[in-house]
């Protein structure tokens, strides 16, 4: 495996952003491939527990920006998964959370989608952490469009790992 070594950075808990391991069985699948690679760039980092951190892009808040974390937050950074001699190549970048409650969606940048954006996960309801500094979406599920990116290896509705949205404590 050639996956890059994990960041030794202390987990960023005071910075606003998304912390997400995506789907542990998928990262394990990539990492056990001989040519499998997981690369982070443009501000995303990989934490010691294998999860990814995408910092919030405050200046790029989209719709509903007035309501803080309720919707319209965009995140910097990208994670690329590659393997199988280049036949597998998936990039998660331009993450954006829009909508509220069970209508919350995590979308990603996608050049082949209308308006360059693909709805990736239905996030569902979120719960606030006890310290009030984060929200946890405990069971994001894959959209139909997201399932297309996996070439049907995961069906629409497949549950991914819990996603934590940290909010700026200040
Ligand atoms: C040469 C092309 C490919 C081959 C030979 C291949 C082979 C395999 C094999 C053998 C498994 C089962 C692995 C296991 O259970 O440990 C698997 C699972 C999987 N493959 Fe591929 N694959 C290919 C292309 C792709 C592509 C293009 C994608 C798109 C992202 C993909 C996504 C997946 C996913 C999501 C799984 C399930 C991982 C999990 O256990 O959660 N594969 N593939």
C-alpha cells in the first residue's frame, strides 16, 4: 500500500469544519490495494484516527448563510482515492452542507453535474455534542447520484460513517 502516512497533527477540535472518516470499509479497501492511494490536499488533513478534516470556508458561505451552521456552509480541502491502475479515481472536494433537518444534504463539486455540484449524502437529523461545539450527523446515507460515483458498488441509501460538523467556538 502506498497511502500517505497519517498526519501527526493534533486533531483540530477548535477549528470549524467537517471531520469525517467517509466510510471505513472503503478506506480499508483502498489501503489494502497494492497501488491504492489516499491523498489529501488544498487544506484537508488526515487525522491520526484516519478521519479527514475539511476546514470551513467562511468567505464562501452559500445560501442561508445568515443562519450560521443551519445551512450553506462550504468547506475547503480535497481527498482523492485512487487504485486499480487508475480505473478507480474518486475525489471529494468542494464539500458543502445545505438544507436543514432531514433535508440536509452534503454535496461535492462535480464537473459532470448540472451547476457543477453533485448531491452526495443525505445527512439527516443532527445532534449537538454535550459541549455545544459540534453537531453530529450519525448516519449519512448515499444519494442515487453518489451511488453512481461508486459504480453501484454501494446502493443508494447505503449508510456511511458519522460526520461531525465543528462550529467556531468564538
Ligand atoms: C479494475 C477495476 C476494479 C476491480 C478489479 C475491483 C475489485 C473489487 C473487489 C475484489 C472488491 C471486493 C473487495 C473486498 O471485499 O475486500 C471490490 C469492492 C469495492 N469496490 Fe471495486 N473494483 C474495481 C473498480 C472499482 C471502482 C471504479 C470503484 C468506484 C469507486 C470501486 C469501488 C468499490 C467499492 C465501494 C467496494 C466495496 C468496498 C467495501 O467493502 O466497502 N471499485 N472491488
